[in-house]
């Protein structure tokens, strides 16, 4: 019986180590979350109300880009642009959409030849942005967030 009590006491002492709860600080949890957090991705892309029918994230992104391109294209086609030489260029426009849905132009990259042929190209494109429908901002983990993206616009004038 003495051996049985001794073995039982030994087992209880060893088992107590397994019962200890590891305490994790909030800083450790935060650091672990930050390591796994994908900063360059959003859960939902910015969207227009006309894009609400889209079912997947990729469809929403495509609808947003197509709607934005269509508004810019409509404005450019409404203008009568006269050039001395044919123009075939890709203009890169970098936008920012704030967490409240405000769109702002961050960077406008256009070739010098295109700029020489169409001096008001930046004005035409930026003024077309005034007629955009209401934008719903991007969402990350249930929160509305700022987002930036680059949209290529192909200009072809004969």
C-alpha cells in the first residue's frame, strides 16, 4: 500500500506540470497576428452600386475597373481630339480610394509624345472622374479601409 501511495503521489506531481496554463500576453498575440496579416490584400475591393450583383471578389474587382474605364472612355470619346501624329500609348493612373469612398489621383504617368499631341489629356481624364457614381470603399476584416490601385488606360488616336 505504501508503494501505491508513493506512486500515486509521484504521478500527481508529474501531472501538475501538464495542468499549468500557458499565459500569452496581448503583445504576443498581436505580433502573431501581424505576421500572418496580408497587408496588400483586402477582403472586398472598392465597388460601385452597379457592381453589387457580382458574386466573387475577382468579379467585383473586374466590374469596378471596367466601370471606371468606361466612364473615362466615355469622356475621352466625347472630346474632339486632333493630333498631328498617330498616338498609341498606355497611360498609368494611380488612384487612392479613402475609407469613406473619396477617389483621389495620386500619380499620372503619360509618355512625353502623347502629352505633346494631347496637352490636356490629364485634365480630360481627371475631369471624367467627377461623373463617377458613388464608390463603396474596400473592406478588410469588416472595416472600411483606404486602398490604392493603378489603372492602365490605352489611348489610340489616328
